[in-house]
C-alpha cells in the first residue's frame, strides 16, 4: 500500500488568502497556471506548444511559476511564437497559493513525478486540473480522470484540445472539481 505525504490544508487555505498583486490574470480571459522547476522533467515547453496551437481560438492568460535551466529557452519560445502578451514566466514564489487561487485551470506537464503535491494543492483550491498521465501520482490523485483530465506525456495536441474543452465547458466541470 501507499502512504502519501502529509498535506497541510489549513496552511494552504491561509496562504492562498494572502493578498498578492496578480495584475496579469483577469476575468475576461481564461486563466491557466503551471508551477514547477523549469527542467526537462517538468516539460513546460509542451504547455507552450499547446497554447501556440490554440492562440487564435481562445482568449487566455498563462502564468508559469518556477525557476531552472530551461527558463531562457521557454522565454525564447514565448517571444518567437508571439505569446508574450498572454504568457508570463514569473519565477519562483515562496507562496504560490494566491496564484493558483486566481487561476481557472492548473496544468501539470511532467514526464514523470514522485507525488505531485501541487495537484493536491490545486484540487484543494478547487481548480480544474489537466495533467499528463505520467508515472507516478497524477492518475491516483485524479482518480483515473474522474477528478481532472489526463493526457499522454508529450501529447501537446491532446493538451490543446483539453484546454479548449475546459474553456468551453467551465460551468459543467464543477462535478470534476468537487470529486477531488
């Protein structure tokens, strides 16, 4: 059997309520977030490719929180694909919870994980979750897709379809959110 890491709900709730200036997100757009080290494992380029596919089909904003060796290549891709007005890399934040709270959807793009606590935290903050079906964690946390959306590692086309689906079906997705 498996024993998950302890999860401090009170701490997440308290920290998510701390006022933070997040001027980038707004109510007229659909707001997405990714949090993680900018490394090959976390594969944020996959998210950028998915959003590049649908940039003419959806008004969106995407914030990526984190730091790492791939930051410059991600920034270069954003600039090259003319995504700068819609995608911001904010860097590492000690308290990411207000950012999660302001987002509509959390996206996990990892090639593999241990236990992605950020999925548990996003679930607790009632976010729609789209995640790779990577080894280990997302499938269990998202109850085989009943509590969020799963897609195959590396499949940015499927991710772009899920992003569009979520944006068009926001109200009907409350059941997936409440299961988590």
